[in-house]
């Protein structure tokens, strides 16, 4: 349990944060050793009718879905129906890869750890575009995206066909370069369905939702259409000057494995507890400890900080390790965290995109565990700008997913310009730069030839 003074401090800080960020509604839950030690259900699931958020309010989870997807792959491995080291081409013989030698090396684990070598691609957007085009707020929230009518896809088979026919260069051989890939997770759906012999949603229901006794977990927007306790969706106005109601959900055709899970805080915490308990769920053995350990162990260390397992992000908190995952899409900011050494599991669900859900949740955990905020920016670690020719980094960086950033040099300082916001980054090595917020970016280079930059978990290639 936590003290009354810590609870009061958390309530005060969260209420202040929610007001500053104009958050419409939030469900934040923290368990320790299986017991709820703190929760905060802030604001409304429906602002107009002032309907409050509760533990049973259904939110979108976005990319937390990736953790569920990888758990299903691990379950299939436990059942002997596949192995994470299986070659992808054995399961998807119609998949054509830009390089045949790399195709022969590509394994299922590379899709789960975002190390397939795929660059940013537009295919998942091409599956989502129907929803966006039917949304009156779509262009404002997503930007102008006008694919050729023939590029719009619906199914996983069409996704695989589109990738096979696309002209692009891989970022590197499998296992060597990290780049967050929704397309890679889309392909996992087909593998899961082939290995299980049933549709993805049915397999999840049989192997996860039913054993966990979850009542409010869905993948289809139509499945929540008549549910009462579903949040409305909200979005920031231009330059976050305010918030407006934007009710349309965005689907990704019939592709569910990268971000379609919708559930309540109560149901999500059952999933998070399952991971904390290494596959046990209060007397039920859902999946073996070995499979959970495999999923939540590091598969790749990112050059700009942190590690990634199979659908799992791994970081530190004080002297402890935390793992979890986040998600963000229209009407969704989400995150969950597990600190196994302390028996902690926690989650946060917010009904608006572009809110720093992980930062808010980790701050709560720091307060509960009385861990001082880490000093992420230390000027003594900086390289002298005089020892580095910053001009080689200057230029425009883009990905086929639509992300772009401009690097400029002003007064011998490097600035990264994103969405009309410029952030100054300082060198801590010849390729690694850090901002005062602690955010790090990493440039790939051959001598003075800079080829790309890793921002967050996405690689943007230099185009000019």
C-alpha cells in the first residue's frame, strides 16, 4: 500500500497535468503484488454529457496490440505449431523481398522485434485510408494522403502482395537495423492464422480472452457500436490550442495485429498482470514462463536508448528494469508498465492522441517508489561542437510512412524541426545527439556520408 500523503501528491500532480494537457478523460491504474494500490479516473468518456471515465470504460489501445500479437506467437511456439526462428518465407511463400539473400535470413522473430530491415512504408496507411477519408476530421488530423485508388488495401493478403510489388531498399540485413514497422506486424497476422488454422481474433479469444475472463475486449469498431461504456474520441485543435470531439474511429481494414485492440482498464490490467506473473493468472497457467521471458528479454538495443523484445519496450526506472509498450493513434494515447522486481504493474488509457502517456505513467511510478527523477541531460557528457562538423547532418529526412524532419545548423548548434517545432540537440558522440528533455536521436553514417536518422523508434532516410 502507499501512504495517504503520496496519494494526495499523485492526485494533485495528475489533476494539474491533465488540466495543462487538456486531457478529456483518463484511466490510470497501479497494482502491486496483484492488489490495486492507486487509481485515478480523471474526466469524462463523454464531455458533452459529462459521463465519467470508470475502470470499465472501453478505450482504444493502439500499438499495445503489438504486445498481445507477440504473446499469441509465443503461445503458438509453446503449442509446437511454429518457432520464432522459423523463416518467414516458409510461412509466406508468396512474399517477395527486395534481396533474396536477406529473404533467406528473415525470421519471425525479426518481425516481432522490428528488425526485419523494412523501411517506413505506406501500406498500413493504405489499409487505414478508407476510415480516414470517411472521417470529416481526417485531413486535419492525418494530413493530405491521396494514394492511387489501386493502392488502397483491405486484407493481410493484399498487404503482402503490395509489399511484394513495391520498389524499395531494405535498411539492412535481418537483425541488424531497428525500424518500427506496422507492416511487419501485419504480416504476423497471416502467420498466426496459418499456424493456428483459425482467424486471428478467434485464436486470441480462445487462448487469451476466455482464460483471462475479460468481458470488454474487442478488435472491430462494429463490436463496440452498441456498448454503453465506450469512450468518445477527442483531438487537439491546431497548435494544441483546445480540444474538440471527433467521434469516428479509424480501422486498418481487416488487419488487426498492429493496433486494433480496444478494451477497459480493468481488462487491460489482467493482461499486464499475466505478463508480470510470467504466464500464470491466479491459478491458471495461460502460457509458460519460458515464453514470457523470451518475449520480454532484449532482442535489440537501440542506439538512441532502450531495448526492444518481442512487442515489448525495455527501459530502466531507478535501479530497476521496467518493460511495457505504448500506443498512439487518433483518439488514443496508451501505455502499460511492469516492474517485476517490485511486483508492480500499471497502465494508462487516454481518449486523445499526442499525449505523453508513458511519461505520465512513469512519473507516477517514480513517485510511488520514491525514485528521484533521472537527470537525463548532462552537459559534461557533450562533445565540443568544434570537434564535429555539424554541416554533414544538415538536410531533409523522410520515410515512406510519411514521417519527415529537417535538420538545420544555426550558430553551430544542431536543430531538428518536426511539425513546425524546432528542438536543439547536442552531440554526445559522433552520431548520437541529446536534447535537454533527454530525447536522443542517432545518425547512421559512412564517414562524412550521413544516410539516415533514428528518431524515437523510426528511421528517416536522408533525401536532401
